[in-house]
């Protein structure tokens, strides 16, 4: 049997929700990676002092080379888990920004009277998707508008801090004052992924709000069609 075609209001919301699920998966993965990395944190965990000899290798003093295997394992695991956490942090940030920008694009599109069936992203020369604008239009009668604006302002602060910190880090010379500003900027930018995710959640609610009238119009169309079919059957 052919698949039932979704109404554009349903498929658009599903598209936004898929972006949420994607960001949420990376959020969970990052939390798990951070917890795992903390299990081999040298500041918290003492390695066993026992050593092993590696025959065929000598120290600078000509003695047989020895190594503490537990310490070496913790070092390798710390490096591996740290890299995994860094990757998940980057993926979570990217996915959260895509979620937020995709949801905002959906709100703007519906608010402008368009009927997009799914969220659409432009692509760059490499075929990778490009972020849409993050702002949402002024929504009359929307109770969550103030929270939405506050979350957007927080996200912009994190993004501006990230950009400023990267700009300072790229300079050949940095003054002591600029080094302090760079540290503060990076500290604020650390919240970028969570700020984007939080904003995306609020914009997702706004998607439901702007879809209210199109969904009601659809229900009226269905009711009229059923009434017409009933009249035709009774004629």
C-alpha cells in the first residue's frame, strides 16, 4: 500500500522534532563522555605504583627500562576519553545550533504565510548544511515571547563571546588585559551548546503556536469534506 502523505503541518513539525532529537542524542553522548573521562582524572584518582620491566629497552643510565602499567593505561584512557568528549562537545554545539536555526526558520516561514513541508537548509560548496538565521519574528498573542527573547539574547551573548575569544586567540601578540578578556570570553562561550539547545526548545514551542491556525484550517477543510460526502450519500 502507498504510504499516507502527511499534511505539511505534521511533516514540518516532525522535521523540527528530528533536529531536536539529533541535538539531544549528542547532548546525552557528551554527558556520558564527560563522566567517562572523569573516571581517569589524575587529580582524582591515584594510579598503582607497581612497575614492569621492558627488556630490550634501557634508560639513559643504561638500566633496564621500567614502566608503571596502570599509570600508562590511565594516561592513554584519559587521552582517548578526552578526545571523545571534545568531539561530542563539537557535535552537540553544531546540532544544537542547527536545531535552533531550523526551528526559527520554520517559525518565520509559517508566520510569512508559507507552507514548507520540511525544514530546509542551504549548503556550502562542500555540500555541508549552513545555519539559518536564529531570530524569530514578533509573535502577537504568544505567551512565551518574553522567554523566547531572553533565550535568544543569551545565545547571542555566547556566540559573540565565542567569536571574540577566537579573534583574540588568533592574534600574534596578546596583552595581559586581552588575555584576561580572552579567558572570560572562552568561559562564557562554554555555554554556547546549552544556550542553543535551550533556545531551540523554546522556538520549537513557537512552531506549535504558529501552526495552530493552519491546523485549524485543515480541520475545517476535513469537516467540510465529510459533510459534503455525507450530503452526497444521502441525496
